[in-house]
């Protein structure tokens, strides 16, 4: 699942609007919109501010090269 879809889903499931999410997370509305639209360049610290509201955080995980990708 894409990060943008995950944030949208969590926000919707908690009945928050984008402005409410931005206020609760302490980030700007523009950031929330960019995040939900899948902008490629967003600040990791701000992403984690948003995810923290839902009990999650984004971080480095090891890559498992033995799992085939869905590209073929």
C-alpha cells in the first residue's frame, strides 16, 4: 500500500478532515495535501508527526531481495 493511500485511509477512518489532521499533527495543511497526493519529496520528520497520531512511524527496514516484485 502506498503511503499516500495509508494516510488517507487512516484519516478517513478517524473521521478527520485534512485541516483537522494538519492541526492535530502540528503540520501545515499543504503538507497533508502533498502527502495524500503522493508527492515524492516530503520531510520524513513531518511524515512521522502525522503517522504518530495513528500509532505508526516510518523508518528504515531491510530489503529482502528474495521476494519477487510484481513487475514480472
